[in-house]
């Protein structure tokens, strides 16, 4: 942005002077508005006159705006031109009715799993009256990673068990629903470069690592690779035999105990996938190379997982109609611990109490990764927000699907779609459907026409996807929908039923509306969708659907931890490939990277892997623009949108420093919060005292607050790191010591972070960061959130 002249010399009050503001794009990239300002400052500092500026590129070279300058300058706007969890709660039932209850008992008291199960039978016998009845009532016995069971009990029986001293919790089992060719190249883990480099090679493509996939519905359509480890698991069942276990899928289990048989009727009574969600996520994490993959020609390329030589252990705990019963998910986690997986990837929703058991997997060295939920952009919707797991948000990548619209007067506009089936290629009648109400879409005026839906109220009160099923059932030829966020495109295949659906932004929608209003017989032609990949697409952005923090249950945590590609991910579904969007798709991206990190650094703990991912994530795109978070309106992303930032696999392979956590510290918090208080230290009950790669202070008072962190050097032996502080607004943040020196004998350092409010004023969270820099390539950054 250039201003000419840059100095204005006024000789009289009321005098007008003119100046030019010239805008030139530095990068040819389509994106949203970015913001700046122009301020005229009096040479003696008496006055400063500032105007805001908003610019959106549309591939124009330059644009010049002449403005008049008066004693007061007026404001200017230069316009240059995309539900994860609905928790199914169970009400209290008559005491004589039996329901499936989960009895959680914490750590095992016996090493022998058979003795653990026997103790469950003894406990139930004391309540039910006989061992036979106890055995018949148990659906699952959790005996490998922790102790507990799921059993059919009445309310009074459950209450009686809950009073026993060895029992931590008793809860009814609930159901939760489930929540490529470009994404790995986008993350600089390209396989088909002149030769693979970086973490992909350092991690030997994930060879020797087992990724446990516990979500739902996996199919056998994953190719084989080299020699398998020596401990495959699984059984033959309907349409799934031992022949389907290969050198890629080394074992598979399925869980139908306690599920109403009517809810799984018609589904495969085996680990086999009937819908494709499990196959999609598993192939994203560890699928082998498949050339010429595409969705009807779109997104064409070689599809593969992030760790293509890793093996998969499949745990089918979810069903198309029955969702994901807690009891089944717990049993899947228990079995995964027993089977010795290295990574546990869970693309499913979370109910806190049962999933606390994932702490036992982390204690056994298993990195547990959860999808964060699809309830964004509403704040405080993040799920699976436990401190010992990695919670993943979803973001876009540098691929879009422009679709050309040609109006009857030969003007053209560009929208977004996934239109792959050829129409007759001619013009169609175009109708203005306004808000696309039921009355409009059922009227004879839109029969056989393409309908334009345009109403600003949709942006805040009614997402377009709620209106498309009605439009799809109407007798129209297609629909053009003006909307704000491009990520709505993720729902297009489900809501448009294969017909013509094109999304345009409000500006283009207004132009089309004006054309329809002023034309006797408006027409439009919709061309087939094209692929656009690379630097011309502004990315990444946090997807609109991605759930946001802060955590309601744990405000002492920054959640999510990281964001990864989760928008329009092409991966295997049944016997083909399909685009899917959601944090369920982002989760296996992190799982694949975690597998590579585990292969490259076998001794790293789950906390070390999490730290490496969070501290090396980036918060700006390749052009240096801060990451944005889609929503209404779009905004700059903050740690409650993306945690540490967008995942950077190659930097995570060499983080310099790590924030490690002893699992025993997690158990201290767990006991303070949910379990018996015998090992609880009240000082440790605040999560910001855990050695996490982030700090969240939700209640900073007048008195300064100090938290401690310990870092371990995993970089060069002789290193000196210096702290760079970005204090949250309104807070003074001091690091002591601010210089850390490492050598062969000193590999860890502990430092203090002291927060002092500058103003005693009630406010919301403000954000900052702490970054440790060495003299070389390492920048170890943690996000910080503080509310006074």
C-alpha cells in the first residue's frame, strides 16, 4: 500500500488536499478480507487521524483510489475484489429396568487378567446373589489396561455398587455418533518428490508402528505392505475372514455387546465397514499408496496415508444406528492396551467420564489422539478435552473447487461446488428463491429451474445445510446458494444428493439477484467443477465446523491442542474414494504424523510427542498472514481455535526442547478430580501446574501467580536458549531465568512464569505466547491464555 504524497502541508483551516492510495497484491492468492490502516500524524504529535482499510483480492493487478483530505478525514472501505456430538443422555428409569452400566475401578489390583475378571464376578455376586447371575450380567470385562466392567444392572443395583470403596464411578453407558491425495503434500510430507525427505524418511514411513483405530466401521480395502509384526489379533465374522487381515491390517475386533439388536440389524456383524467412515480415517493415517485415486476425476492423484508403512489394528466400536456405546469404546481401549498398539486414533465424540480411562493407555506409552468435535464456530464446544490426550481441530488446505457460472448476458461468476456429472451443458432458467422457504421451493415458479437462495439472515440464524434437504426434494434443476463461509462445501455431497449445488459469496449473490430482477427471462449455465491447488488458495484456515475452546470442564487447559487438514479430505470409502470433512478427518492426520515421530524417536513419551507437535506448529500461512478462523464473521484465529497452531510435521521431528509429563502427574489430577483422594495433592489439582506445552490461567487475581515449567533438550547437546515473551494484553509476564544453557551434563531446566495483572478489570481471555530461541533453527513456542 503506497500513499502519494506521503506529506500533506495545510496552510489554512478548511483547506482540502488530495492524495492517492495504491494497492498492489504481493501474492496472487484468493482469500478473504485482510485489514490495515492509514494514519496521518501531525509533525508535533498534536493530532493523529486514522482510517481503517479492508482489502480482498480478486487477481486484479493494481487499483488506485483518489481521496480528498479535509481537516477530518472520513472512513474508507476499499472493496477489491466457505453436529459432531449431540450427546444422547439417558434419563432415570424405573429401578426394575436393567440398563448397561459402566463400573470403573481404576488401576488393576492383579497382573493376571483372569484374576481381574474374577474380582469383578465376586463384586457382582455380592450384589446380585450368585456367581452365575454375575457372569451372565457382565457384557465387557476391562482387565488389561485398567479394572472395571460393563454389566446389565437396575438403578438400585448400580447405586449399591457405587457405594463400594473400590469403585471410582458408575455411569450408564451412553451412545455418541461419529463425527489423501493432497493433504500430505500440503504438510510437506510428499512421497513423489524427486525423493522423499524429512520426517517421512526419518520415521521410515512409519515402519514397525501399529496405529490402533477405534472409531467405527472399517473395511478391508487397504493394500498390503511388507512383513507384519508377530502379534495380529482378531476373529472371523460375517463378510470378514482371516484372509482380510494382511500385512497392513494385522488384526480387527468388533463390539456389539449390550447393543439393542434392532440397532445393528443390517450392519455387518464383524469388523467390516458398512458405511466408510472407519475406512476413510484409517486410510488417511496409514493407507498404502494407491495411484490414480479421485472422486469422479476431482482431486486426482496418488492417495496414501501419512505413515504408509505403519500397520493398523482395527476396533469397530461404532454402528450406523447405535452410534458408539461408551462400554464398547472402553473395551476397545482396554484391548488396544493389551494388543500393544503405539498410537490410538479416536475419531469419535466424547462423554468425559468413560474416556477418562484413556489415561491408562497413555501411562502404558500409547499416544492417544481424539477428534475435537464439529460444533463450531460456537465457543466452548470443544470435546475430548482431557489433558493427557491430543485434541485435534480441523483446518482447510490449499485446494479449492471453482465452478464457473455463466449468466444469460454472458457475464461470468465463480462459485464453489463438486459438480462432476455432465449436464447438457446448456442454459437453464434461473429463479430468485429468496430464502428458499418451503413455500417458494414447492411453488410451480421454480419447477425445472435453477434456484438462487440469498438471504443474509442465514449467516447467523440458520446454516444453509438445514435448508438444502428441502431444496433437494423440490423439482428444481439445481440451486445456487449465497453464503459466507466456504467450508459449508463440506456438506455438499450429503445435502445436494448429486444434483447441481453451487455456493457463491454474498457479493456474487447480490450481482446474480440484480441480474434476475432486471431481466425478463434470466438464464444461467453451470460448468463442471475444476481443481485448483497450490499458492492461489489462501490457507490454512480453521474450518467453520471445527469446535472451539475454551473448555467448559477444564478452563485451566488450552484446547484444542493442534489443528490439521480436515476439510474435503479424499480417502478410501468402501471400494472407492470420497471427500469427507470434519475433525474426524483431521484426527488421523495427526495420528499418521505421531506414528512417524514414534518411529523416528522410539523413546519419546506421549507427552513428548504432543509437545513436539504443539511447540513447532505455525500460526501464519506461507505468505506471513496470520491464520484465520472461519465463522460469521471470519476472525483471526487464537489458541481456542487451533491450540498451538497448524501442524508442521518436519519441524516436529526436531523440536529442540520438549515439555515432558510423568503419567503419575496425570493420575494426581485424576484422583483430585474424579477418584479417591488418597493420593491427591491439592496443589496439583490446578491443571495449569501440569508441565503442558501451553498455559491457561482462567482466574488471575490481584496477587501475582507463578507457574513452573520444565524443558528437556532433545536438540544439539551444547545449546543456549533465550526467552521471547508476548504477554497477553493487560498482563505482565516475567520469565525467570530467561536464558537456559544446556550441555552434556545438564539436559533439563526448570523456569518460572509469573503473571501480574496490569489493570484490575473483569474481562475475557487474552492471548500471548512464550518462545525459546536458540542460535540456530529452533523456536519452541507455547500458547498462553489469561483471564483476569
